[in-house]
C-alpha cells in the first residue's frame, strides 16, 4: 500500500511539473493533464487527482495575496500591496480583497502559507496571549 501512495504522489508531482510553463501554472497545460487523466484513467485516478489538486491549489495561492479587511480598501492600496509582495517574493503576486468584519480595523494579508497581520483583532489576540 505504501508503494501505491508513493506512486500516486510521484505521478501527481509529474503531472504538476507538466502543468508549468517557465515556472508558472498554465491553464492549457492543466486542461491537458485533466483530459489525459479522463481519457486514460490510470489506477488510483481519484487519489492522483486529489494530490494534483493540492499541488495546483498551493501554486495558485503562492501567486495571490488575499487582503482581508474590515473597512474599505482602495484599488491603489491593493496595487501597492501587490507590488510589495511581488518584490518580496520575486514573482508576480496579485492582490485580492476579501471583507472580514471580525478584524475590527486594519488588514491581514495572506500569500500562500505566509500571513502578515496588521489588524486590531490580531493585536488584541497577541495581548491576550501575553497576559
């Protein structure tokens, strides 16, 4: 069973590598991988698709800065955040606004697994943890 899991992981990583063009995810290549899997249906197709999906989702998240905010966020601020994150990570990062009234005020920016906190709710949580 362990070798089956290993083979599924290897196949999903191989399909993921085939989905990249010059280091960026290609919608055409992803569609090609999915068409191949639909046509040939290798053993463990569902498990391969799940592992492939996780890899693709992680890559998409790496190129997107989700800006959570309690109040209004102007396009100029989103552009500034996108430019700063693009410079920090050395790759194109797009900023997307997402309302989150629980923050009270301020922002929380997430790029992939990284989170940058500048909200009142985050500061209150830090204070509560310190006490």
